[in-house]
């Protein structure tokens, strides 16, 4: 988990180990928010989040709870009682997220046996007592599929985001999107807020990718762009040369790196369209083929970057800026 947090761009991590292939929780966060872990178990992580931007720190503090509902239906009430015990007041924001392993009504499932009403009533009672509301979603209704054929297919909405009114009032533009995963029978779920959109807009400015420098053609692209940009040796001319270099690097990047990315996007689009047209996963073979196609291109993309990363490691070792020392064991020969 320590290696993974750096590879996906986070600074901090709390991981709760799984039991075999069952369970397991992990929470990652960056330093733009202060996060205090209040409690955790193999079924939950409960934390207090304080956003560091803005003057009013108190109003920007809220509770975050990650959930993994008990697999045994008879013991799921233990999870609900645990959440109720946190007793977050309505004056503080509270966001729950995760795999609750439960549905609110039989409208949230397709196939299989009807879910007992008492079981779902306990889940609805949790929402009422904690004053939580479902944030809704965009995309396919179901978040889990048993992966079987048409006659035995079961789909359910087991994963969701819940929030109280105080959290929702500070995150007016919160949006939940149901994605898809080629490796799993459960989809990934993304929550975006207005703060996230502002952050993404800021990141649209040109940034030089360090891995470009390892490509022999990169130097040629920069030299050619610099020579072709006419001007004197004043600041305005230098800025124009830098701008021209950025434009040429964007074009070169699309030519050299976009082929795999384009195929990933097309495979994602095909899988998304299949899920939208067949939310109950009746055409299991078509879905299986689409997942395999996406997985194939993701593996190629992973191999591409792994090869480049390994080449840089052999050249520069742990002194290379892309490879912090904590990525690797003390003895480099154990890495490969």
C-alpha cells in the first residue's frame, strides 16, 4: 500500500488488511486537507477532515466514514449499530461511502431471490437515524454483477455515497458517477465536487512531463521549435519561444503516446455503451469481451510505462526525480 499511494499520487494512507481475498479497506489523502483518523476496523474507517483552504476552518471540517458492510446478512446490523454510535450531530457535515452490501428496496436489484423486507428496513432506519440522504448517481444503476449468464444473472446496487444536509449544503454541486471496471465484478464510483472541478480546471495548463526527457526525439522537438520561433533576445521573445515549444510538445505527445490511450478510450466507450443499453448484464458474453478488450489495452499501457520506468531506473537509480527513495527497498537489487 505504501508503494501504491505514491504511484497514484497520494501522500498519506491508512490500510486495513483483508482476510484472504475478502474485505480490506484503504483510505488515501493528500496534504491539501488535514485528516485525523478517529477509529477503524475491518468494516469501517472513520475520520475528521479539515480543508486547509479558506479562513473558516471550523465550518470546513466534516466527518468521512468509509464502509464495508458485513458479508453475513445476519450480522449486518452490527455495522449499522457501529455507524449510529458515532453520533455525528446535524451541525457537522458527514459523508458515508463504500460497499454497504445492502439495498434500500428490491427496485435496486435484478434477478435472484427477493430481499427480505426486514433486512432492508434496518438499512433504511440507519439513514433515518443518522439523517443521511443518498446522493444519487449517473450511469448504470447497478454497482455489482455476479458475472453469470442470462438465466442466473444477479445485479444489485450495493455501493453508494450518503451525506447529511450539512455536508450537502457546503457541497452544492456534488455529483456521483458509476464507472466500470474490467478487472472486477464491482464498478468504481467517483464523487466530484465544485472544489474538484476548480482543481481540474487549474491543471489544464501546460506541464512538461518528466518522462518525455527520456525520449531521444524530445530534444529535437524542443530545438526545432526554439529555432523556428523568431525574435530578439528579450523577455517577450523568450516567452514566445517557450510557448511554441509547449505547442510542439503537445503535438509530439499525441503522436508518440496517444495510440494506446486512444484505444483505451474506445474500449471504455464500448463497455460504457454496453452497460447503459444492458443494465441487467443479460448479454454476458458481449460484456465479457468488452472487459477483456479494455483490460488488454490497460495492460499494454501499464507495460509501456513500466518499460520506460525501468529504463530510467537502470540509468539513474534512486536519484532519478521520478523515483523517491521510499519507493524501493534499501537494496536495489531486490527490486528486479
